[in-house]
């Protein structure tokens, strides 16, 4: 599936951009950040860490849009769900589902 809008900023419930490290938090940044994070209390296998790294590179290197498999989308949803609060999870998941 093709995903576009990678550099669209995430917003709060009033429509103001979310800021992370002094810059707007984008879908691209949220996804890559989640994929490259270690969930607390979990020990991911080396294989899973490498898969997440490769997926983060794919998203970061994409120019305007990225082609993702259903497995990629599931991995991104899992990673984002493990790392972020509902405000970010909801927006990223809606984006991945085309809402």
C-alpha cells in the first residue's frame, strides 16, 4: 500500500502542531522514532530490531510516499502503540488506515 503525507505534522486536539526536540513532530518522525525505540520491559530479538531498523530507514529515505506491505503496517502500528500516548497513536494509525 502507498502511504503519502510523511512530512505532515501531528497536531493536538486544538489543531496545534506537536513539537518534539524543538521541531514539529511529523508522521515520518513519529514512525521512525517508534521503530528505533526499545519498549520498556521488553527485550526484542536481534532479528526484530534489524527489521525495525530497515523499516525505519525505508520511511526516512522515502521521497513523498512509501510503499508498505500489510506486515510493515502491522509492525509500525505495534511499535507506535508501544511508545507513544493515544494522541500520537490515534493519528498515526488513522494515517496508516487512510482515514
